[in-house]
């Protein structure tokens, strides 16, 4: 990409923003490590909330009726200077092809896009498992939309004490971080117990990076999430100059 800024509608000029982030409309806290916390990232990001795209509608209802809203928001981010687009919900993998076709910049909708990459690093007979915010809601359509094998082992945290209640059902505005971490770790451990050939884990939910280190410690396995993916994504957009 050229280093010169793009001129946005209304005469606004945005400098040095490589990444535009399509945000769900949420009320839970965005703690450090959460994708929606700007201090999580070591580079500038530009956020755009998609009105009406709440977690229940996107996760539990398949984002029905929201495609055009996300396309419009993505185009707005590009007009403001974003050089690539991502989202704050892995379930938006459903819109990968449509968003990529609608904007003239790279698009990465979901952390689960890493599954084929991680699988390629493993020996024969070993597999990648996905920990998601809602197991029953992450369908074959979500997987197929970004090239993930539909038989990939999946587990959700919907039966936990905190994470699903706060992030999807939005039962309260506060988050008990210890309980949320336990939900994610316990799900990962249960998945490995169920599928002992799993040798790497991908966290689907963009609110899970704060707990990735705990999952790694508990399982001893490599753990990939939206933070690992977006840092890879950014490295391609803005390669490091070693000269």
C-alpha cells in the first residue's frame, strides 16, 4: 500500500491506519487483550460499530439480515483510510466472500481462518480443535465459508458460568475475568479429553485472547486466536523494513 493518506468523504484525512475493525454493538467490558480494546494492538486501528449487530443476532441468529450493514460499514472504513478489514466476531466468517468482494482491500473476518494453516504444521494423524463461544451455533456453513474442514472438532463455552452469559446473552455489563478464563480453559480441556489427537487449538471468539495463555498453560498445546491472526495479517500489510 502507498504511504500517502487516503482522503475520506467529508474532507477528513486519516493517517497511518492499516486496519479497520467492524465492531458488534455490545455492552460488555472490552478488557486488555480483547479485540475491541484499542490498547490491545501494537499498531493503529480504526473501529466502526455496526448498529443492530448485537451478539445474539450475529451468533445465535446467524447474522440474518445484516450483510448489507456490514458491507456499508466496511466501505466506510476503507473511505476513512483503512488498508484492510477485519471483524470482532468469528461468526462473521459467513460474510467473508461478500465483504472481500465489496471492498478493494484484504479482508479477514474470522479467527477460524487459521485452522487450515495450523493443520498444515501438524504431523499426520494430529488435528486442530476449535473453542468457540457457542458450539451449536458454529455450523458447517461458518466453517466452509473460510475453508475449514467441516469435521473439525469444536466445543463451546455455552454451558460455562460466565463467558457466554456476558458475551452473548449480555445478562450483565460486568465480567468476572477469573470465571471467564475458567470457562475457556475448561472447554479446551474437555475438547482434548474427547479428542485426544488434538495437538493445537484455535480460539474462535475475539474476546478470548486474554485467556489464550491460560489455555496454553493448562493444555500444553499451541493456541491461536484473533490476536495471532491479526498480527500476521498486519505483517503483510506493513512488512517490517530491515534496512
